[in-house]
C-alpha cells in the first residue's frame, strides 16, 4: 500500500461551520504534512508532524488546527474560515524527516468557503 | 530562506520535439525534487536528485542536478500528449525539517 488517502475529496463550507479534513497512510511513515495549494500556484507548507508531534507550524492562522492522533492519521480541523482559505489541501507523508526522503502526496481535498 | 525559480512558466510544444525546463535555486539545497501535477490532481513524485552531477531518467524525462550552478534541469525528449501537465521542482528549505520549497511550476502543453 503506497497510498495517502484523503477525505473528503470536495468540501463546501460556510464561514461559521466547523469541519475536518482527514488523511491516512499505512506505509509506516512517521512524518506527515499539510500543504495548501491555491489555483495555478505551487503548494505551500502549513504543518509538519514527526512521530506524532508537531514539528513545524508555518505561522498558520489558528482557524486551522492540526491533529495527529496516531502514526497513520492526520487531521486538519477547520473553524471560522474565510473565503480566501478556499484552496486544494494536500496531505503528504514520508518515512521520516531525513534528507532525501520522497514525499507521497494524497489526492487532496478541494475546499470552497462561501 | 531558499527560493526556487523555474522557467519557462508555460511551454507549448509540438509532439516529437525536445525541450528543457530550468530550475534555479538561491541557496544550498541538499536535495532537489521534481513533481508532476495533472489539473485538479495531486502531485506525483518524478525524481529525487541527491548529489552534484546526479542524472536520472524515466521514459522521455531526464533530470539533472548541478549544485555548483544551483541549477536543475528537466529534459523532455520527443514529447507526447500524455506529458501535458504542470511540473514543479522543489528544494529542501532547511535540513531535517522536511520543508519543501516549490518553484512556481511549469505548465507544459503538448500539441499533436
């Protein structure tokens, strides 16, 4: 199994809603990532977890709240988002944070905030 | 912080032609990655280049790395329509953090 699975694939939410994005991998990877990608732009790192601990927070607004309940799962909790938060949210994993490790990306969640 | 710049940003080419995408980066990056992304889809890893002079090839794509020039290239040989996609290069923003810094992306359109 070399897949990173993200659900849902599409999400439409209002600015007062609370929703969660989910990411799962069963490759035994111990590093997991959230990236945000706006249309026609490159992905931008949001968070990195290493061994279930938050390693990097790229100054992401608190309306985005990551959670890593175990080594296979990564969640991104969303609350009071703004329309400019509409984007493709990509989860990725790698064996570790060591140099040269390939990142495996999920198919993404296309988020629209109304 | 590392900055990664690609050129061209858009490339329209005929099937059967050869072309090269260039990726320049501003500071030392221990590794250089190439990814492919189809519209509305995720990123597919193409190559990881680990050291100066590294060259990797798969099918019609060949990637190389010159760390002294801070330059990586992705060469396309005899392009086919299936290669139409956006190609990103990325470097490591800081060691042991897993932080990839991506270039702007090159959108490749191969016409029959």
